[in-house]
């Protein structure tokens, strides 16, 4: 597991976007062999999405031969609702890049049969040959996507009930009213994410310090589902200095020393 420690969120976002863009370029995607990218929502990836847009507008990266799969979606929220994850992705990324609409895969939280919708999503991932790179964020309790503490590390795309901490955290998007936050969601499973060829997690801010410490220094646990990264052959964490507050000084120094020559991917 690589751990990249940047001084602040802006540099975390820049490093992440450049790394993903370079992976797409190196893959050399074509219509018959697209690059398959998993994407998150929430506040964590916003900076990286802004960088994607900047790189695209500068003519340095194209998404024409990229296929995307989003991590999750609320159940029972209208897709045009400003806080639906479909609307979020269009607002912050999809409308500003050249990603073909037919290449976008999103979970439907209003499907008449939610179980069948989850199975359809898993099958669609298999049909395109699997995900090359899954980009994700991490919750303060160490969850990835909506895989709350206690989720199986082998879980697949499914319906999940959100715990109270997640409802409170997400209430900032719903007028700070926890009762307005949908109580259920569809989410890719921990196993779904782990099947990707590569997993890159962004972790930023002081309130993520416990999660980062658990992921890096504690053991693999279903109570911190992002700790699955320890078992992945190609896992990367990109974090800022604030998020490292609970890590041992020796741990921070170790990762900074071994990554000293690799902190900034070359410009495209």
C-alpha cells in the first residue's frame, strides 16, 4: 500500500487527478477497449473533479473512451433532486468533460426492484471486463462508499441502511436536517471495490485522522471497511498533513521518505 502525504487538500486533489489522468493515457483506451473508472461522490473528490475538468479543457486528457461506475445512490430520492448523486455527478463533472452519456453507469435508487438493480450493476461491471481503477473517499468512521462499519469485506452491490453518524454527516447537504436525509441507499460492496485492478483513496482533513490511522496502522477490520486496502495488491492512499494527526511520527516519516521522489506525478 502506497501512502502519499501532501501538505493540503489542493495538492491531494492535484496529485490524484494527475495520477488518474496519466493512468488513462498509459492505458490507451479505444471504443472497443475502454478504461473503466470507479467514481465517488461527496465533498472529498470535488477538488479532483475540478482538476479533471481543467486538464480536459487544456486538451491534456480525453474521456471519450472511458466508462464510469459510481459508488452509490440514495434510495427514493428523485434523480433531479439537487442532492441525488446523479445530479451531483452531472453538476460537478459529467457536463464539463467529453464523457459519452452511454458510458456513464449510475445506480437507480428508484428502480421498481432494487435487488435486481444491484444485480444488474454487478453484471454490467463484469460485461465491460471489470474496473481498472476505483477512486474513493473515506468517511470519518472509515467507511468506503456506503459500506458502514460492520459491512462484510466480501460484500457486493446491495441495499444498505445508513447509520446515524452518516445521516448526521450528510445532513449538511439537506438544510442540516437529519430527517431529510434518505435512510437507505444502494452501494457497491467492499468486494466490488476490491475487485478493481487498482484502488486509490483520498483522505483529507483533521476529522478523518482516526480513519486514516485505522486504515494504515491497525489491522484489517469490517468495522473500518476502508481497511480492505491493506489486502489490495495495488492500493494507494493520498492524504494531507491534517489527516495524519493520529499516525505515529515514525509512520509519517517512513512514508514521506520512501515517496520523496514520487510526490508529484509529472505534468501531462
